C-alpha cells in the first residue's frame, strides 16, 4: 500500500459550524468521486456527529480496529483501514462510546503523516474547522459546509479567518441544503449575497431536495446524473487540479 519516491498525499479538511448540514455526506461523495477518477482516497472519520461514515457505507459491523487504535499504535493504519471500493478506504470512528474523547495535535499530525505516505488524497471529516487538534501545517485544503441561512455569513467568515491565520489559502465553500425558494423570497440568502459578504467564490451549491435527506449506501456510491453528484464532481475536479 505504501508509496516510494517521497510521494506525499494531500490533506483535505471538511468541517461545518452547523449540525445536520450534510457535511459527512459531502465528505463521502467527494471521496467516491475522486476514487472514481483514479485517485487513491482515504476517508478519515473524526466527527462526533450522530451518524458515522461507517454507518452510511454499511460497514459498521466490519470494524475491527478504528482511528483511536491507530493513534494508540494498537494497530497499523493499513490494518484499520476498511476497503469500501476500488481506490477508496475508510479509517472509521470508534463504535465504543467515549473511546475518542480527546485528540492531541501530535496524534493528528502523526496520523495524517502516516496516511499521506499511502494515499493520494486524505479527506478528514471533523466537526468544526476550529477543532483544537488540527495541525494546519499538514493541511492542504479546507472545505466549510453550510447552507444559505443568514447565520452562514458569520460562520463561513469565522472558518475563513482560521484558515487565513495559518496562511492556508485553499479554502472552499460548499452550500448544501440550499433553499432556492426562500432565497428568491429574501428570507434566506442567495449565492450573490454570500459571495459579497464573505468575499469568497460560491461555485458549489447543492439544492435542498428531499431525496438527498435519506441518503443510503447505494446513493453514496452512485455516480448517476443528479444535481448532488454533478456539484461534487465539479468540486472534486477542482481539488484534483489543485493537487
């Protein structure tokens, strides 16, 4: 699995200041899209959200070792990583409650350094960009996921400020659960408003469609034509071109 010649994979950090915004689904779909295009991808689940990546992908019962075991050197990364499909692996969040209470910067650094020697792209699903364990010197790109609620301006700007503090310029917005009707009525923001008030490009918008709410494993791994997949494919192409 490990590569030679000094190759180092790229670290993409995905977070949100909102709950139930579809961040984990965005992580998985981005990983699937990149792996379909030939990149060797590792999904790293560091999010304490109510539904884990392993549950979305129906591999919860396949977990023998998890991310905490790798951090504690109980096992190797290769032993813990679950193969989902060709070119796509998952380093799962622990199934045991409270097993992963605290993560240190040193543990995060060690983990991503190990992963970057084995994979082209490492997508890290975290709760917030501001999590204290993140070593931004090891991060290549940041993705902040939000919707078009008025609070998104404050939250996106806060994430941007954190990234810029560490001189990380590759930061992207993905607007998920975008309510087009409310934006047209002025009760939620449109993309031009968000672009103006965050001074960031808003190129990746996934509309609020009921079919995406109950995303199952089949939906996650599907590459069929729909607005969700089209937006993610566009985003993953940008990520691939940057790296």
